[in-house]
């Protein structure tokens, strides 16, 4: 049996989304920057998509900029805002559990004379608001905190952070990639100036995302050359991808309540059965204050990679953390920030359920996982 439990890394495209995309590969393929009728029709379609997205996220359609990935969007926002506003200040804050693309963008800016501080999290993976307030300096101009953590699924207090940011006159960015459809994205309620999402996290196509930017705030473009998106992001529009992202987002929220109930029921069942069958395990992150599709579990005394490989041989796809860190197998910065015992740093496995997960697949996974842990612990005894 093939079981896919790595939906936080990417999701299978919805057939209905693909159907909406196909005409833009085969028929309506004109370059949206061209003056002829095919190009202008697609230019109008882009505006239509932006308006539909803006309605869902409670924002302004003019502030939507399409990108290739959320990694690009986050790089664009972090670097673009800091570089364009250096006269106001060179300091910014990011949470200690941000996605690698935010962490790397922050470190890259150090070479340009900028400084930043990490906002710590508690042992459940929730941002410490008191520490955030204490780390704000007169020269702080940006705060970046992800809406939902990609590894442990914890939900951050965005409304509170938004209030703090606005009271101090600081710009606020959130990476909301893992939030759809688990949270109702609300630009105004959250008081965010910048936001990032990516289609492939909610059953849309890979290779298309967006950056929501407050155009009242200066921001330097990351990609230049063609002048698309009013100069904020140059490059030929991915028409099929934009249509796919829009359709996937609409479906995600149209079917939201039914999906949330179903995936939570499966997730809760999965966790109950794992606890019954396997000893010496614990959950990373807060069980209640997390998305209902995520289980990040510590298997004491076993390397997470060993479990991953064993399950993969049985046809089960899981992860040990961020998909973007899979090539180097370094200790998770998220687990480190939470203060997990150092001897268990590499003993964690992430299971993320999705729209197409079935109870039969969960039962199969429980059976194989139990055998895997039993086998591995015969030669890696718990200490």
C-alpha cells in the first residue's frame, strides 16, 4: 500500500484545480504582458484572480504579487523591506522557529549591516510575547512570525503580535504557508503588512505562490527586468499556475469545515492508537493549539531518519522536519528552539495528514510503524 503522510511538504493537486488550469496550457496561453487580445485577456484574468483571492484573505487585490514560491516571497519581503527602509532602522525580529528561507534571508542581511534578534518560543513552540516586546528597539522596523509552524503545526498568536507591531509603528510579516485552510486568513484582523502563501500546500500546483504587500510601505524588488507586477516582481506570468492557485484557495475555504472535522477525527484516532501500541513517545508542540493535520512525534532512543527510511520501504511517506532541510539532515532548529533534550534531537518524525488520507491508510501506518519501532529498538535500546 502507498500512504502519503507528508502533506506539510506538498500536497497532491486537486483534479478540479488541474481541470481549470488546462485551458491555459492548451488554448489561452498568451503572454499576459502582450498587447494582443490573447495577452490582454490573460491580463484581465490575473486581475480577476487577485480580486477573488483578496476577498478570501480580507485584503486589497492591488497588494497581491504573484511569485514562483513562498521561499521567493519570503526573500522578497524580508530583504526588500529592510533594504528599502534602512534609513528608518536596520534591526528586525524573527521567531526562532521560522522556515529556513526566513532564517537564511535574515542571516544574509547581516553582511549588509543589518541586525536581527530571535524571538524565543516556549517548550510547546509558541512565541513568547513578553520576550518579543523586550527585544524591540528604537531602530526595529520589521517583525516576522509564521502563522503556523511547518514542522510541529503550532499556531502563533498573530492578532496579539499585530497589535504590538502597530502600537510600536513596526511592520509585520507572517509566513502563512501552512495556515490554509486551518486558519481564516484575515489581513485586517491580524494587522499584517506582508504575508506569504504557496499553492502546493493546499492542493494547488507547485511553482506558484504570492506575496501580499502593503504598497504604502517601501519595498525593493528581488527580481527585476521585465516590469511585471508594477515592477515589484519581474518575469513572465505563470497563467496556469495563477488560475490553479486561485481555484485551490477557493475550494479550500469552500470545503473547509467538512475537511477540518474529517482530518481532526483521523489525526486524533491516529495519535490514540500510536500511544496504545508504542511506548516511550511524546508529542512535540501543543496538542490543542496546532493544526488538526499535524503530529510531530519523538520516538525516544531511535533516529528519526531510521524510522523514515523503514516506513518508506513499506510505502509510507513521512518526514523528519522541514522538507527544505531534508538534504543535509541537520538537527531541526525548531526542536532546538523548544529546548528538547539534546539526546532526542534526532528522534522526531512528522506525520501530516491531508484531504486524501483514509482510515485504511492510517491503520496500515500504525501496523507498520509499531513493527518498525519494535525492530529498531532491539539494537538501539532506550537509555
